[in-house]
């Protein structure tokens, strides 16, 4: 079984913000694979189903971004899921808008949601699918701290949402397929465990 976590902030105020790219893409995955995200447990909204013929739990922590690790830690303990079967989808301001990148481990790169997961679980060797949301232009960076916060908490433009639904979602599915294929190839023949 895999744990697929989309990062974001709960509440209508944040629904279409750049920081909620992980939530938005997870919603699209749930819709495409027929997984209802309508249950609540461990400070999260979640759903269970199959992704590429493998059991998966889709999770949207409701703890706000900076405390995402609290929820993830509870899910790991409940299902006894090893870190290498955890995939976290999140926004990244250091990548060009609409780009997607997969990373297998490492530090938090300044992302507070990833920082929280590493601190709470004690693990950094989980998959990350990073969704590029770009960053403010240099002429806007007179107050870098506030500008970056305002940027990620600002709403996607309509063209950005189209890119997210089309390009980023498609690329995310390809990265997920790659991760699932890798793990299935590592299973011993005849091993039917999830």
C-alpha cells in the first residue's frame, strides 16, 4: 500500500492558491481514478482505492501547511507504511511555473510542509512530486519575505489553472506511474501483498 499526500491549506480562502497545488492535483487524481475523498481521520480528508492496480490512500492534511507532518505521521503508524511508500505532492517556487519534477529523498528545500513531515516522522527518504509555481519577478521583490508568502498564498490565474489541469496533472500521473512500476518490479515473484 502507498500513501499519496497532497499538501495545502484547508478552507475556502486557500482553495485555488499556488500553495494548494498539491491539494488541487490530488483532487484531479482522485477524480480520474474514482477515489472519493470524503472521509476524515488523523487530521485529514482521505480516500482509499487503487492506483495503477495497487492499493493507495490519498490524504489531504487539514492541519495547515506548516503542521502537515502531524497528520502524515499518524497515517504512517496506522498503516505501518515505510517511508519509501510515501509520495508527497507539493508546490515549489524554485521551479518554473507548470513544470513537474520527481525527487526520491533529501532536505526540505525551504518548504514548510516538507520540513514538518521530516521533523515529525524522522524520515526524509520519501518520494516528492514537485509542482512548479514560479516566483515573483525581481522588481516585485522589495520585501522578499512578504512577496514570497503573498505569491504562494495568492490565487492561480486562469491560464495557470489550465496549465495545472492539463500539463501538470498529466506529468504528475507519468511520475506516479514510474514510482509504482519501480516498486512493483522490486516485489518478489508471487508476492501478492499490498
